[in-house]
C-alpha cells in the first residue's frame, strides 16, 4: 500500500465545474424586474431554477396576451 502520495484525480477526475454566465443572470434579472417590478436583491435571492421558472411563466403570459385580439369587448 502506498502512503504519503495523494491521488488528485481520485475524487474529481475529469469533472469540471461550469458556472452560469453572468450576462445570462442579468438578462433573467432584468426580464423579471421589468415585468414584475421586483428589486435586485429579491430577484437575486431566487435560485437559478426559480428565476428560470419565473421567466418562462412571464413569457407564457406575454405569448397569450399577444395572440388575443386587441380588445375583445369592443363593440
């Protein structure tokens, strides 16, 4: 048995940690802030998954609104 010699790749191997691009985070934050009028701290306290979910939900609402007639109650 070898002692005193570590195996640096033993636990991490070829795995790398990738980070989410800062530009994308700010794009999501700006999108949510624009539509929901939330503050920076409030938006950034959300997890990445939650921010994406809010962006998708806002986008769905916008898509529905844009496909409807301009004023359905107009006589």
